[in-house]
C-alpha cells in the first residue's frame, strides 16, 4: 500500500502531483528556498541538475535525505523498477541547463571536481519497495549537517502549513509518519519523522511540477 495521506493532506499538499507548472512569483519563492545555502549540503547543486531526470522517469516528488535522494514512488518488485532506472539513466546523459540564479552554484560544484551522483535502485527506511535513488560512492552531503526544523524556521520563517503523512510499509512493519513543514505553495516540505530524533529534518520533499520549472531552463 502506497503513500496513505489524510484527506486534508491530499487536498492541500498534493505532493504526488500538481499540474499547471509554476507561476513566476511561485518560482521566485522556490528559488529563494533552494538558494538558502545554510539549509543545504555541499553536494546539493549536483542534485538540482538531476531533478528533471526524476520527473522524466515518472516521479512527481523527490525525497532529499542527508546522503541520497530518492523518487517518492516505489515499485514492489525490482523488474519494473529497473525499467524506470533505465529511462532515468538515459535522461541523465543529457545535461540540464539551470536557471540563472543557480549557475554560480553549479560552477562551484564543478570546481570541487566531485564525482557525479549516480542513479541506482534502493530501498528506504519506508520499507515500501524499490525506489529510484541518486547517490555517490563515499560521502554525499545533500542537507546541512544536523539540519533542524528550528534552523529552517530561522532562515525561512514559519511554514505555510504543517501536515502529517503516513507511509505504510510492507507486511507488519511500523509505518513511517512524516510531519511536513510546507513552504512555497507545497513546492518544498521539510519533514520530521517518527523514525528519527524529534526536531531533526529527516528528509526534504521536493514537489517536481513546481520545483523543476524554478530550477531548469
């Protein structure tokens, strides 16, 4: 069973898909958040260049963890997930051009000469199947170390809303409950988890229909 949301969360959040693209004022809000460097790790720019790859592979949301990023949808078996991985790798071979506000960030990432993020299949703590994952052998830092909800509020102010999302795992495993602190009209949500220390941002959820137009030309 996939992402089961409270009715209000489904209506207000729509993290599994928002149509119509981002309006210019909304894109500016999204860019402001993604450029708030104290919130992000040193490898975040490498991930931003790959957000259209996730979208083109059929994802509508991406989970950004401290050490990897993953498409929010999961396949129950490896074979169908492998097809999605092949589409994503084909898309990753075509370089994406970032919007002007992110060009300097991209140049800094290139100057660091770090290996690019690699697309693989993996399982998450959510325990709900195989996800498309962007990762690099060795150290990856996508979120600021020890990022807290308090730090997010200091940089961005109070969230527009706070909602809960329950992810039911396979079998009898305990479900993952995310507390989502939502910004920029549902584009970005900083999430606490019942599987992590309270107050810590366990993952960030990027809503691709809103984030991709703000990031990619």
